[in-house]
C-alpha cells in the first residue's frame, strides 16, 4: 500500500520549509527592530527556502523506479519538481533584492555593495543564481519550445547551482547557529548529492535492463511497435506503465544513446516487452525504420496510471491518439489472464485513418467480458461532448474515469466528466508533455 | 507559475540594474576625509561597556552603542569586543564565517573615525 499522493506532497513541502521553520526558533527581537531588519530577515528566509526548494527538487529528479508511486506516478512527481523549481527560482531572485533593500536603510551605497560585492561568498551566490537562470530560462519558451535533449543537458547546471548555493549559504548563513546550519544544509545537500549520483552514475551503469529488439511492426505510417527480448533479468511492471528506452543502433540517424520515455503496450505476462512509438521528433522518427537485432537499455517502470492489475470499479476510458497504449496494455493483460473488465473505452482520433490497433481493440471485445469499444472521430462527431459520452456510457457517474492523450483532450474530457458530477478523486489522467 | 517566474526574472534585472546605475550616479561617502578624527587603542579601550561600546575594525573606529540592541546575536556575544580591536570578531562571527557584505556596509553608519597608527 503506497502513501496517498497529497500526504507525500505535504511531506515534501514540509521538508522544503524545514530550514525556514527552524530559523524561526532562532529569530530575535532585533530582527524586527526596523523596516530594514525585517527586510533583511525576509531576504535570509527567502534564500533559505529557495535553496531548500532547489535541493529537494534535485532529490525528486533522481527517478528511482518505484519512488514515483507515492506521488501518483512520475508525471505527477515531475509536476511537483517543476513547481518546486520555479518557486525556488522566484524566492532566490527575491533573496538578494530584499537584502539590498534592507541595506538601503543605511545608504544607497550599502544597498549596492550588498548586491555587487566582490567578496568570494557573494560571488558564489551570483554564480549559483546565473547558472540557475541559464537552465530555467528555456522553460519560459521565449525562443519557442526547447529541444528536449538540449534542455536535459542544460539541467546538469543544477550541480553548479547547488554546489555554489550551498557554499554561499554555509559561509554566510547567520540565521541559524553554525552547528544547525551545517546539519541542515549538510543533510539536504547529501540527499541531493545522493540523488544526482544515482541519476548520473548508478542508473547509467547498473540501474538499466538490457534488451534486444526482436521485432519491428508498423502500426500506421507514423507509429511502430517494437518488441524487445530480455538479455538478462526481465523488467517487472504493471499494465499502463512506461519506461525510458535508450537505443544503441549505429544505423540510427538520430537519437542513438539518448533516452526517451515510451509507454509499454504489452501485457506484463508476455515474454517480450512491447512499446508503441509515434514520430514526434528526430529520435522517434529514426526509430520507425530501425531493423531488429540491435541492443537497447530499459529503465523503469514508472507511472501509476492503473494502481491495480485488476480494476475494482467500473471504468470509463478516454484515449486520444497514441494515448491508447496504456489501455491496450491493460486489455492485453485482461485477455492473457482471462480477466473481466467492466470498461467503456472511447477512443478519440481525427478519422478512421488515425485509429491505432483498431482490429485488435475490436477483437478484444469478444474476449474480455464487460469491455466495450467506441471510436470517436473528430471529423465526423466534432469535439467530444457529454452527449456522446452518455450515449455510450449512461451510468457515467457510477464509473471511475481514466484519460490519456494530448493535453487539450485531457482538459476537455476532464471538464466534461467533472461537469457531469464525477468527482476529481475518480479521475485519473496521464499526460506526456515537456513541462 | 511560468508567467510569474518570467515576470520575477524581468523585475529582478530591472531592480538590480537600477540599483547598479544609481550607485554609479550618486556619490558615496568615499575614502576617509583628511579632517577625520583619529583614535588610539587606549581611547577605544575606555568605551568597553554594552551601553558605550567602541570597536576598531580594519583600521576604522566605530561607536556601536546604538547598534547593540539591534544586533541579531545576543549582546553578550558582541560585548566581549567592546573597547577592543575587533576585526577578527567581524570576520569570523566566533565560528569562522565572515559577516555578509550587507553587514559590512551597515557598519558605515556607526563609523566615527580612523585608528591612529602606533
């Protein structure tokens, strides 16, 4: 039994607040003696909160398989990481400005001195802040959508940010007594360092499963299904989970040695892993024409789309495009286990041409008791609406809803089912977008 | 959240840039003026109480009597430096860490002269 996601999120925010909360124990009346003193205190607290936020965001990015379950899946964990990172960014921008405003109580020169001092400890702070700006800036999409691999490489600057941020805090911090300062920042720093060591060293050399591509089946003109044969111990997973795949084929025109996330389409009981890949960029395009025989590594599993391998409730599944894959995995699992599933699947695509795995999805209705399949074509039926859903699923409010597809479809479907009276606790979504 | 961060990013550079420009435009207190008072360590030693506290730090002399209640650490920690050459106290805070540039800048408000070379 995993912890409830909101409890885990609460624990994470508490961990971030730990240095600031501890600081309150050591606040003295002198910290409130003037407007400047209060601003100075706020400046120190924002710095502490910001650095703690970054350190915990680094811990969350470790991507240890299984760690994401208590957050409700890896995408939910990424969303928390993203929120923490941006909150820390805002706080760390406020930190030097608040300290400068505090010093302005003395003089303008004092304010400028506190910001542009050549003291090494202050320079460490600047170095950390500039490196942070360099890897956060692409998130603003000023120059369009950032390239996924370049964006990931830029994130390595986090190591510079954390190292110089910690040095700055350890050498200048005066809100906490020295021993507390070392204990708190040392502890959080060690956690972040362990997470980065796992991500960049351990997972790369020891944490991945070795597979060989044994079959490549074209599903449509831009979707292919790869079958992977295990070379060592096979991966254990639940239906609907995803993995990070790193192909090594030298024939690949792009993406060799790069890792990308893909949802597994196979049933866990199958001897091979199957994953459906849609052309979304250069690397996924190159994978469409890969020939069997080359080796890949697989890291995972991640995601928490289906918490159990046997649904306890009646379900409404809404899929869009390649978002059909986790549902297909579940259906294949049901078929292999002769398991019933009381679900209504509504599969939204532009037209018949864009239906993926249509014959199999249709065939499985005869194999799995309780499973119904309804395609929805935007070109014929228009946007998905409540009428269409209730026409095929009259007891909507009695069902739990799973949605997987492009963000606009998730937003639309979520709005429709919420409007029809389904509670948000009964809606499970999974979106694959660069945050 | 992204928009808020972007706004914070723009505001940061606007404010930091303004402060930098203003610090160049507004003349500071500058180096010690020719007519400034000089004190010996003996002069300073006479002001060795928390309510009458002088210190010599890096060649400058300060009267911290008004500042004592405002200092974040308890007055007892500073009191040992009253009436003395306190550069080490300023640079180590008792456990090896220097005071922040903001703290150094704030001392300027309490400077009363320079230390006479003996």
